[in-house]
């Protein structure tokens, strides 16, 4: 799939108190459980940059973790400030779309 054909969000909102809803330009709609997205954080603190191994321990993330804010990063991603204090992960549109399989 080329860059021009890659699905992109046309709307990102809260689905409820904790979860995130994305409506894609291909008509699909995804509700991401907040904790699942937090556990999938791609930042260097959560994923070892050299090996690609997950550093984030699942038990370290509260069951009720939720987004405090969602901010755009250019025209290619979002950054989420989480209730557990974490905020360094950047979720690209490509990464978010890959995660739709887990949602």
C-alpha cells in the first residue's frame, strides 16, 4: 500500500471515559482500549531501541490508565499524555492502523 493509499484518521475522539475512537478515511472505525494503546507505546522508554524488545512491564501500567490529552504531531501522528504520567510515545498513523488488529 503506497503512502497515498495508507489509511489516515479523519477523526480522533474519546469513545468513553478511557478508550479512544478513530474514524479512518477508508470508512473503518476503531475503538482502541486505552490500556492496550498504552502497553503498545513505541517510545524508547517502553521499547529498547537497539534490540526492539519490550521494556515496559505490563504490571506497571494501571488497569484504569486513560488519556489525559491527545495532541497532533505534524500531519502524521498523535502523542498521548497518559494518566500514569507517561507522554513520550508518538503513535504514527501507520502504527495506529497496525494496532487495529489488536483492538
